[in-house]
C-alpha cells in the first residue's frame, strides 16, 4: 500500500490592483439599473371610458361580486338594448341583478343566484325570467366553475375535478363535463371539465398602479381565475391609485400583473354595497357591507314596479360612480368605514339585547341538537375542520366551534369563500361578512378551500349544510324544483366531498321528499339530518332512520313526537327501536347561540 501524502494547502495568487480596478464606479453607469417610481403604459381612465372602450355586444363577461361600479356603468350604457351578453359569475346578487333584469344577458353561467341579507333566499326576478325562458342558466358548483376558469387561464383545455360527480349538474352539462377512467389509477373515476374563457372580466381591487398591477387582499373567493382567464384582459376598479414603487413594496399582495389589465379606474367604495376588508394595507380604509341598502334592494326586487323605481333611482339616474357616491352621502359612507374597523363589532354587540331565558324556540333547539351532533362526530372520527354552510347550518358549526373552544378542544372552522381557521364574530350571522376576516388564520380562494382543504385527498373535514329539499338518501337540492329556480349550488356540492356531511333543514313534507327534483349535492356522504322535529341517521342502510326526537315546552310523549315526524315526512320513515329524546339546551349553549345571531335572523322570535 503506498504512502499517504497529505495535500498541502493551495497558495492563492495575489491580485494585482491597477489604478482602473480601484477607481470608484461612475454613478452614471448605474442609471440604466435604477427603478422608476412609475413604470409601464398608463391605463387610467374613468369607469365610463373603461366600459365604452372595452365592452361590445355578444361578449362573455366575467364579474366578481365586488365589481359594482363597473356593473352599474355597463347597465347604464346598454340599457334598453339587447346586447346578448353571457355573464359568468360565482354569485348573482345586489347590482348584478340589474343588467339581468334589463335583459342585457341571454345566458348566465353561475354557481349561485341568491339574496344574502338578512338570510339566503331565492331572487324573484331571476325566478320569473327563468320561468319565462328569458334567461338561460348554466348551473355549476363554486369549485367546478373556478376550475373551468383555471383551465382557461392555464391554456390546458380541461381540468380534472372531484366536483359535481353524481349530481344533476353533471347530467345537464355534458357538453362541458364528463367522467373518465383515471388513467393512472384503474380503480377510480375522475371528472373532466372543459376550459372556460370570458372575453373580459370586471373586478374591484384594493390598489393598482397606472399600468394595472393590482393588489387584491384575501379571501380571494372567485376574484382570481376569471380575470386570469379573460381573452381580452381585465377592467379593474380600485380604491386607490398608487405608484409602481408602492406596488414593489407590496408585491406579495399583487395578484394581477399589469400586462393582463386593460384599464384602471379609481372608484372609492367601488364594491358597495359589499364591504371591503383590509389586512396588511393600512393605507386604505376598510368598509363594512351596507346591509340597509341590501335590504332595500331585496324588497324592491320582489316586483317589477318597485324594482323599476329602484333601478331608475340608483343606477340609471346617477350618471357616474361619483354621482352614485354623492347620492349615498358622506355620512353614510363614513359610518360604513367606522363599522369596517377590526374591533367595531364589539361596540355593536354591546348594543344588542340578548335574552337569558331558558325557554327556547324550535329553531334554537334544532341548531343546538345539530351542534352537539357535530361535536360528537368530530370526537368520534378525529375530524380536524368544520366547513360551515349558511344560515342555521352555519350557526350549528359556529356553536360547535365555540363549545369546543370553551372546553379547551381545538378544531378549525372553514368558510368556502376562502377563510380557514376563523372565529366568527358575534352579532354577524351573514357568513360572507368582512367582519369575520380579521379573525381568520389563513385567507385563500374558493378553489384552494374546496379542492384541497375541504375535499382533497387528505381532508379531515365535516361539513354542515342546509337544503331546500332533501330526500331519504340524503340527496340535497338547492337549485331547482320543476321550472322554479331556487338558488343554485354555491359551494354546497363541493362541501359534499368532505369526509362527512350533516344537513340541518326545517322539516316540512314538501321539503322532506321521497326524491329530490334536482340533485345539487349527492347524498352518499350526507350521514345525518337534523330538523326541528328529530335527528335522522343512516344506520345499516342508505336511507335515513329517525333515532331521536327534540324536546319542547308542551307535554308530548316520545311516541307522539315520532308520529309528528312521520306525518311531516314525504317518504315512509323508518324509526329506530329505541328512539330517545335529546336533553333541553343548556344556558351556556343558548347564550352563545343568541350572541352569534343577536338579531335572531335564524333562531326565530
């Protein structure tokens, strides 16, 4: 074996320093590398110019629910004509009703058509137009619609999905959806969605520079993929115009690069009557939803006569966004900004009158019973997250969360628009309210929420949902009864992909049906149903069995309550051998519930 030779350290050759190498760099040589305060093409125009320059009849227009200023301007410019637009939107509500009512659209590709405040509900104008076949409605779930737009943005032609399989949406959208064998897994099926590309997109952002680099703060809901998929770019309104230097300082908040944007229009309160939350951008004031305005619009939309007057007063007569703000008034807008501050809810809830009575309504016991069942299932199966629906189903999830919290048990609440790990604020039962945003630990978009967190391969989620109809197999309908349009899927279908779903539905024979008219959410994972009359479970079969009845204030036996539940059920109800009566609500449960719904929108008088 040869000698081992240690390697000597390498000697470094000394650098030879000439006069030219040590001379300071000429400052002018750095000029090409300096960043400008403002860069790119100046795209700033008025809202009126943005619509006039970029919208043509026959276009497919995507809009987010916050794009109120652009939607009103579109209505003004095309009112009385028949441009035959196709509208693409997650939710049709508030000002987006106006161009539909004005017959500006021939088709609506949407997930939800619903009033939001004070509670979700069908829109009579939409129902009438649909029944008279003056508008086509192409129904999608929230996640599947966003995935179609995602495929359009990526230019891949299609997108795999777990959404809408087994629903009526899958059957009626066969031109854009199909099931195929998973090419990498012979044991499974996968859904395929065709790509969707709007011609233009309307969105409202928090801030942008003159070139259109746009800051959008979470939760992003449906505000990302529609704009990114648009063939001819995005028309953006913003609260504030900022420098490119400001954009660089906040580049982590920029969601739309300038090259995708056609126009930038400064429109303070451009989301009205929606609110605008603000997290991480103190230069811009947040503002809360204008519920009084929403309520006025909802009432007006009940009849053509009253809605004609509303449209004239609030859309057609104000000739610009500035006129609209002037009509709202500085005092009203300042009040919305005060309510939009992170801790404003504390002062509001202090003004509420909360009953401490131990007597309870049928809605209260229904929500309490559902919350207890959610708790039991979380503990039994080790679920880590709860997806809260809307209305009573949201209250049940929220109550379960706070009961867990009170006893030191951890579970996270999810909301489909993109809130993860949030703590709902008391006195605000509207799930989309910006009041809840500051109490979230993660703000994301609806695609991320439904396709990964709620319905992904590793989800540990239980969903809490409402229904317009439910059948003995757990199939949920929130979309259509005959030619009577209800509200659509929203995230209901997507929530059904969680590990398990509990439905909370007030029991009437016309709602508890033998077979739903339309399957919005397939019932395979809907394992439990709670009404004001009882608890229904899937035991050793695919149909619900009555396993418990709820307490009341009158002396009615369990047997009598079973007969009442059977009488108010649209199918031949199976009854367990040992039906129990659940215990009355505890004071702790009633206090929390009444604080969460202090105006008693869902828990009743």
